[in-house]
């Protein structure tokens, strides 16, 4: 008779591998974002309305060239900021307040794992944003120039930079302070970061300071590679890399679960 293999049902206690925990938590984060109406308003509806409004109506003097060529890269940068910074900071801040992060802190998922999971979730949502925004921009007559692949490292570094800053704010401030602060920063950077208003409209001394902001670096880099047909955006990537390192390192060191 043929021997029948026995099924090994011996328990194997211990935590799952880090990558599996990160992917599981990222999946939960994505589902939570897509089910939240306020998040969808912030991440999709507002950017689309601004894209259509500022590209079809001469509300701001953007200089020579097609208006959509100036507006579309700025809206892509705004989408990154709205998801990776504003939405994530507010959501995480209230997760701390309601004890969600405290319960996660009792699991094998480390601080680093949680930060990675949130970043993976943000990248997935941003992929959807990019598809929708680019489709609307193309319908409005946008014709990108140059190699769009250079936009990928800009978007990824921009995401990492804003994720670090958003988690830094959410992990150190109270939920109400995070809500107010994240919305205030969103509005300030929307006005001063070159998203809708050209930086060359500001005084020369102020331009240099504003150019070091993460939103300004992301916006100018995207315009260089998508509208001006430029090559490797070294300056913008360097600024974003500095913000990424500073934000993620500080967030990992100071993030509080409760």
C-alpha cells in the first residue's frame, strides 16, 4: 500500500515576515482612504476642479505658452501633497486620538513597518490620481514634452518627502492641531509653492526661499520634464531628497503611538 503523507498541523508561533505585515497594513490603509468621502474630495475632486478651472479660464497670468502646460504639472504636484501630506497627516492624527495606533503598537508591526505601509498605500492612491489627472489634462489639450519617465523619480521622492512630513506632524501633535496645521500648510503651499501662481511673480529674494520648499521643487521639476522637455531634474531631486531624509528620519524617531 502507498503510504499516505501526513499533514503537518504543528503551530509555528511568531510574527509574520515584515513585508507581509507591511502589505497587509497597506491594504487596510488603501481601503480606508477609498471609503472616506472627505479623502476623495481632497485627493481627486479638488485637484480636478482646479485643473479645469485654471486651465480654461485666464484667472492667473502664467506667461507664454499654453495654460494647460503650466497648470497640469502643478496639479500633479498638488495631488501628491494632498494625499501624502494633508490627507495622511489628518487620518493618522485621528487614528492616534481614537487609539488605533495604540492597538497597532501592541502588534509585531514596528514603527518602521507602519511608516512603510502608509507610504505604500499613498503611492497606490497616487497612481490612481495620476491616471485620472493626466486623462483630464489630455482631454483639455495637454501635450507633454520630453521624456515623461523623468517624472517618476520626482513623484516618488515627492511622495516620500510629504509622507515623512505628514507623519511627523501626526505623530507629535494632537489630532485637532494636526487637522488645523495640515489644512493651513496645504493652503499656504498651494499659494506660495508655484502650483497655480508662477514663482517669478514674487520678489527675487523670496523666490530663492520658496524654491527650496518641497512643493516648489516638485512643481518646478515636473514642469521642466513635462512642459519644457528638460532632462534629468537634478536640482529638484536634490531638494526633495533632503526633505525626504529629514522628514522620514524625524518621523521614525519621534512618532508616538498614543
